[in-house]
């Protein structure tokens, strides 16, 4: 099963994304905020796909993707 890491501040969007992915057979991990924990989780989980909240304050999405 492919692991998808979802980082989204809005709870309703996180829930919809998670339910949609699970319906298609993916395992979704949800994260509310972007911080050091997210960077560590990305390195540890090595997700198949990373869905990032583009406008999240304090996030460097380019750094996270590298």
C-alpha cells in the first residue's frame, strides 16, 4: 500500500483528502502544521506522495520536497 503524507491546515480539506485516498487504497498520514516534525516524518516515512498546503505560513515547501 502506498503511503501518502498530507500536510494541510484546514481540517475539512485534510479529511476529504484522506477519505478520498483511502477509498482508492492509499494509506494517508495527516499533519496539521509544518515544522521540524514534518521534515523528520518525511525522512522516516519516505511517502509515495506528499501533499502540501502551498500557502501555509512558516513553511518552506521547496526545502521539504528536497
